[in-house]
């Protein structure tokens, strides 16, 4: 029975935020402002309850705090992100801020660790030397390779740029989800910040495994979105497929727009107008391509939500 109880506790902790003890706390006096209080922090000046005399323990804690080893541990947050990504994000956007390390700080620390580890194990952060290849690369080819080098050298920003493209399809396709419906734009931004960190970890596994673990990208997106939004297997799968389709179209649009700006328009007497009309045509075509799947997914999701809200007879 003990094993069964442990398993039940594990399943419960998997889907719910951490529980905090309500044991009776003794009254303390803040060494900073002198206010009497109960708890871990002074409600007047926010100083910690144990921040009195400087001891070796306090020194060690201060050093660990820099790297996220305090109560909202960075390693613990990364384990939660791998073990229960959707539930962790759900806890955070629901107001449980103390369940994890600060998402933006976490992303840049993981990006820094990614660069350092890749260099230690012998993987080159950049692949193409644009300066050396300058004679062979011209026009937009040189711009593409320079952009690629920058993205590879700045993995944190690269993952943020790539995952932020998922904001629009996620905002529309999952708007009427059974769990966390009608999320705001800032909430969707933080969802993708978490996903950026997760994708950066997966990018590392892809690099060291020579691409074998690339299947983890759609797998983790599925796990995260199903836990976060609460749809069934098929409901999550087809909606996520629509999101990936729109992501591909938008990414392709960005590439085409850059090429239109970079390639000289020799056919026209006015290069500026040729570039302008080229971008307008590309934008209109992209808008039409993404409007169709997003509209269909939105209408189906809204109809499903209305049917779900109808009382059962």
C-alpha cells in the first residue's frame, strides 16, 4: 500500500503546483526595520527572515542565488520543464510565480551554458566563416550566411525568434481550449519563452546525437500543449499541426522578405518601388495562406467550445 500511496502522490504532484506547509511559525523581528512578523520575509521591507549576521552559510547561499539555486531553483525548474512542461507553464500563468525560476533569466542562463558546453565538447558554434568565404558569397547569399552565423552564435535569441512565431497561431487556434481559454498576448509570450528554453535543451541533444533526437521537438510541443490546454489526443494533434503549418509559412515569409530587400531589382527603373511591391505581394500571399487554416481552426474550436458548454440532458 505504501508504494501505491507514493505513486498517487507522484501523479498528484505531476499535475498540481507545489504545496507549501502551513505549520505554525514563530514571531521574528526584522533586523533591518525592526518590524515583528511571522514568515520567511518581512512584509515591510522584504528582507529575509534569516538575513542577520553574515555566516558561511549566508555566503554560500548568496553565491548560489546568483545561479538560481535558491528556493526557486534553476535545476529544479529545468527538471519540471522536462518532466511536466505544460503543467509548469500552467502554474506560472495562473499566478503561482514561486514554483519556478524567472523564465527570461532561465532562458539566457541556459543559452550561455549551451554555448560553453558546445565549445568544451568540441562543437563549433559557428560553421561558415563569412569573411573567408566573402569572395565566393555575393548579395543575398552572403546575407543569409551572415544571419545564420549570428543565429547559431546567439542560441538564446535564435530560439526566442523561432518560437515567438508560434504566438499568433497558438493565440488563435487554442483560444477556446478547455483549460486556459482566451489567453492574452503577454501570457502567450511567456508560454513561448518557456518553450524557447525547452527547445534550446533539445537543440543541444540534437547536436550531440547528430540529429537523432530531432523528433523531440514535435513530441515536447504536443506534451506541453496537451497539458496546458487540456484537449484530447486528436484535438491537440490537429491543432498543433495547424500551428506548425502557419509557423512554416511565416518563417518562409520572413526569408522571402529578406531576399526581396537584399536582391537588387535590376528589372525596374525604380529599385525602391520594385522592392516595395515585391514585399507587398509576398505579404498578401502569406496573409492569404495563413488566414485559411487559422480561420478553419478558429471556427471549429469555437463550435466545439459551445457544444462543450451546453448542459447535458
